[in-house]
C-alpha cells in the first residue's frame, strides 16, 4: 500500500501503531478536490436482437462537460439513454458481449479507463466519485446515524481518529437534513422507519463520507412526492456549491426543481438535442423557427420532454412527432457548441517512498489492524441487523414452536409396536425436512438482498470480503443454532423418543448442525442470485432434490450413477440417517403380523434402510464438512464477483460496424416522403439566426 510522506499522516500512522498513544486529534478529512469531467464523441451500440449483422445504437456522438460547483441534469423521455450515459461517465457501464463503446471520458484529463485501473489496485483508496443509484441499498435495522457512522469508519483512512470520523457522519446528517431523524431506523416493508425522501438522502450521505469530487445520481427523485424531491435537489445544489461536480439523470422534474439546474443535457433516442444553461433552453427551442412556443404557466421541463418524445397514440401523431424530433436532432447537430476537453493538469502522486524495511513492517501491522477494525465494525452492524429484526425473530420463533407442537401431537408418545416403526421413520424424516426448510428460506431471502449492498460497498472499497463474511457468520450462527434446539427440545419429549440423555443431546446436535448447514446453503445460493425472487425460487428446488434423496423415498441403488454424488450432499439424507441410528440402535419392538415378518430390533430396521453400518459420528462429520464447504464456496462466490464494466475505446481503434439508430429506423419513411427534406435544408439556411447556448464550454 502507498504511504504518504505528509508529516501529519505519517505521525498519525506511527501513533496508531503505539498501544497507548494519544489520539491524533488534528486529523481532518480531505477537502473536496475540484474535478472537471469531460466527454467527447461518446457512441454506444449493442447487438440488435433481430439481426446478427447490425448493431443498435443507444447513444450517438455525445460530447460535453461538467464542472465543479454546478449541477448538470441529463433529461429525456424514457428510453432516451439517460442512465446509460450516466453509467458511461461513471465508468460503470455493465459489460455486454458484442457491444461497442467509443469516444473519451476524462477526469481532469485522465481517462476514465486509467482512473479505473489505478483505483482497482489492492489497498488503493476509493475512486473520487460517488454513484447514487435508483434503489436505496441500506440496512433496514440500522439507524441513520449508525449507517453513516459505519460508512465513515469503513471508508475514511484508518489513520483518521474515530471521533473525527463520527464527526464527519454528524456533519453529513446535518447537511442532509437528517439530524432529527438520526436515531430512527431505516426501516423496510416489515417495520416503519425513514420516509422515502430521507432514505434517498441517506443513500447519498453514505457516498459522501469519502468526500467524492464527482457525484452521479440516477433518477434521485424516483418514487418521491414533490416535496421530498425538492429536498433531494436542494441537497444536490448545496453539494455543488461546496465544490462537488454533480451530474444527475431525471425524467420530468417540477418547475421549482428545474430552476435548480445549472446546465441541462436533453436526449432523445440517444441523440443530443440541447446542451447548455438551463435558463437558455426555452429561448433556444423557440428560436428554431419550427413554431415551438412555451405555453403560458406551463412547466418548462414537461414542455421540453414533450418536444423530445414520439407520440405513438396514432399513426398521424407518430409521423408528426417523429419528424419534429428528427428536425430537432439535425438543428442541434448543425449548431451545437464545439467543445474540447479541458486541459487540466493531471495530479500525480507526490512524496518519497519509505525505506523498504520500515514500509513492510508498517504494511503488515496496518493491514492486520485494518482487518480487525473492519471485522469489529461489520460484526456490530450484522449483530444489530439480527437482534433488531423483531418481526423476523417473532415469526421464526412462532413457526418453530407451532411446528414442534403440531408434529409432537401427530406423533404423540410413540410405542414399540410394528406400526410405530413407520411412525418413527416418518417423525425423523419430517423433523429433518422442517429444520432444513425453515433455515434455508430465511437465510436465502435476506442474503440475496444484502448481497447487492455488499457488492456496492465492495466497488467503493469499503472493506474486503474476509472480515465481512466472518462477521456475518459470527452474527448469524447463534440464531441458526437456537431455533433447531428449541424445535428439538419441544418435539423430543412429546413423541416419546429414547429418553436417555446422550440420545437427546445427539438428536439436538444433529438438528443444530443441519440448521447451520442449511443456512450456509442459503448463504451460498443467495451469494450469486441476481434477485430475491430468483433465490426464493432456487432454494425450494434444491431442497426438493435433497428430500427425494432423503433416505426414505428412493433407494440409492436406483439413482443414476451420475447423480449419486447428490446422495452424499443431501443434508436431509445425512441428518435422517444419523437420527435413525441414534433412535433405533438398541431398541426392541413387539412382534406383529406383517407379511414381510416382524422387525424385532432397531438394528434390523437399520439394515432394511441400508444404515446398518452407519455411525452417528460419520453423520456429524459429514454435516460439518458440508458446512465448511458451503462457507468456503460462499466466500469464493463473493470474492470473485467483481463487476465487469465496459471499457471505452478511441474511435480509431474500434473496428467499423454497421449500426442503426432507433430514430433512423422510425423516420426513414418520414424523411423520404417529406418532399426532398425541405425542413432540414430550411433549418440549415436559417442557422445564423438561432442562438447557440453559452456557458457550457
């Protein structure tokens, strides 16, 4: 890791390594660094779904700049490419096979590709940008203050004292207007908490703790009422005035919100039709000579969005609106300001490296301390999420107790007749299935949702996977273990199973390990599930296979040889086998009138099941091995999930491809049938009469 030679930072490092050193109280988080964002000739196309030979153009020849102290709003109708452009500018456009992304995006003259490569290195600081997406990825069982405090402690340099980090969190609470709601839980559908607007601002606050120079916000007002949307943009405006470069996409803001924009980039089907000061947008469109006029008392934002939209209500309306949009695209192409990337000196690393021996020693000790600090913070967060989720705890406890009571009454006081042999087998199988299903369903749903937060924090370099996953396990294990114990403690005495204390403890141990392993399976399935719905559909399907192979419904010799490995992976089969050995060993039964002959001993029944040579120790060992393997697979799944983003290429290095714009697809007939394209020629002849927006260059 790189160690700055700045005297104050070096002093903080040394003091941090001393067991009883005084706190470096003079440390302060860095001020906002000015970053100019430039993009030139950005074009993006993806493979067309209906043809293998042509691509569909999403964005066409977009250029522009965003400067510190200003709010740039990217506007346009749905499907115009707003979010795609925002992803490209942030360097976070998901990679698509066969896609083509050309042009240039620079931060202070440094390519976004170089920026991403530099900050992707191990132990490098987080990149100087924040991306606030539409969905609010927050832990519902934390308060707003705890959320920001944890983010500050994880994202700010470890040499910054904790009290300074907490001060940063408090300042952000005040800045975002969340101070009065600081001790309110975030909340979710199960528990009331912060309002929608407060969650949006808190989501923004999490990204602000590391003092990003550039802030991207994708539809920050989606799902909010007008008052909450106004508060969100007031916050963005204040951040811009503090020196941040703010770029946001928005669909249709109210008039008061539109007035807060400094600059506007208006898109239509991936084409630019305006880029300049927000205050000049009406004058520009009214001066085009197309008869466009803003109606009195009409929302400017709604008016320009209507201009950029194609009306599909009727064939005539579609042709008319398509021709208008095509004229707007051509008019802007003829008159748009010719921008050039700003020549901003590239900031390089300064200072001298420390002596190798000292640097290695500090690196090892700092990494160890960083790992432990992260574990402590993440464990505190995970534990709070578990114990404060009262709705889930109550529901799970009620389900556990009711299931145990119902099954206990169904199998109440089993005797030793021949009929009771089948009853015992049914009881042990049902117990195995109950624990497995309740454990996996709870875990897979929760972790599939949490995974999205973890991936976001991983991209932000808040922590490494190791301390996160270990803290998650330590916090979850008590809950995963206690419910099987409660279930078994109620069920066992009701059903009259073997009363010896050793048998009781073995019964509880097998169920507990099965519960832990099922929860681990839920973690693994949730770790790669793209959505909660996918995870909830996948988990029962996997468990159904384990139930079929549970040792009671099918003989392993009847299973195709290429699927027999599943028999050794079935948690239900392993648990059922161990429970049978624990219960039937040494048990005697009364003779009966069975055609197959009576089973007089438990050992005979174990032989019939194929468990004659089975041992309880083997079942416990197999469960523990599966548990460890699933934990390892989950860790690898999280560690290997590094989002792959599309790299932008210079147009000169991109092979030529046949591309087709969706706007061109719609307007071919309109243009060819419009009498020789007089509208376009007329606009070109009148070009000098149309004012070009100033102030963006």
